[in-house]
């Protein structure tokens, strides 16, 4: 396991302060605020630690209320809503500086056998011949400030390879569709819970930016402002992020200063592992 992956898994493990109260540290990814995927992964970890059964998360619904300070720890306050015969529900409040920055409601289910069907996996090229995010940064080195280039080139706990990547510095208009192969940067242990936390973390990458593609904009475009409003996930089947997973993302709508994106995760066998949706703020500020 790589050092950066081990550090992320430790970040997602949390410190128990007392019954239903946990503390998580923050990481600085260069966004100027806490990365939303970190808060989701940690909140899910906090909720799971209040369960006394082997139930696994099957859905989460979350709202981002305020930007988190990446230099401060986050307190997670877990409310036990219900423990039924098959399902358990939890509500998690993330707190910094005495104020809530994030809320999540999540549901856990005992393993059960039932009807099965799923969407087909998109027919796209595999990951082997694609460049990862560090290699893509090299192609833009001459056009990037040194600090931005260094941030893009640093080792990541997740390796991501984008199909048909565009130049984010001079983006052209293209359909609101994005395919990303991703996997953990190292061998993961067979811990289903940690796999869930890491997928929640990963689901926030390459997501809302897809809504900018039809408009020929990117997160590097001067004046662009983006922020996640809400994020939901559904977990369908067990998975192992040691192996490649395809994140198929599309944006069916943008209006009113908001963009909507949907994503599906498939393993290389074509099994649908999980799905996510997100709505976020996308605004173009005047530079004059």
C-alpha cells in the first residue's frame, strides 16, 4: 500500500471522542477549502461506527452548508434515527468553529438476496493505454503556474485515467459526458466498510466539472465559481478498489446557476457497483 493511500485510509478512520461523537482530521488538496469527498467519507465512517451489526450502507443523502476549513479538524455528531429488523438509519452533522458545515442521512441494510437487474456498462476503452492525472499534468507544464503544476503532479491515493481528456486551460465545447477509470494507489484490504468510505471520497472527483463541458468552460476558466450543494449515493454491490472501476458521468441539466450530474460505477466485469448524483453551484463571475 502506498504512503498516500495509507494516510487517506487513516484520515477516514476517525477518532472516537464519546458515544456518537467523532473527530476527523482534514487534508489540504489545494482547493482553498475541505474537499467534499473527504467530508462524505468521514461522515459515513462516523455513522457506521455507531452500528452494532454487519449492515452495510446502501444509500446516503448529504447537503453541504458551508465551506470547510482544510486546516482544522471536523467534529462528527451522529444521531441514531432507527435500528429496525433489516435497516438502520443515521443522521450525521459535521461541525467546525461551532457551526454545522454539512449534514448527511444514511441508511444501512443487512445482506439480502432478491431480484436483480442493472444498466449495461458503457462500451469504452479500458484503462491500460490512458494517461493518469499526473501524466496529463506534464502535457500542460508550460502553460501552468509552478504551484498549480506541483499540486497536480503530486502522488495521489487514487489513480485516475480520463478518456478523451480535454485541455482545461483552453477547453472546447463538448457533450456533457465523462468517463474516468479509477483505482486505489495500492492494494486495499478486504474491508467492505473502508471500501465504501473510499468510494464516497472518490465520487466527488471529475463530477460537477462535467456540467461545464457543453459551455466550453473548466475549473481553470477565469471567473468560474463552483460549489457542491447536495450529493447522494446508492451502493448496490460489493467492490474492490484495488482493481479498476469505471466512473461514467453525465450532466442532464444546467439552469438557474446550478448544474446537475449523475454517475455510475462499474467494475471490469460490467457489474453496476454504485451510483451518485450531485447538484452544485456553477456561476460565471464578471471580471470587469
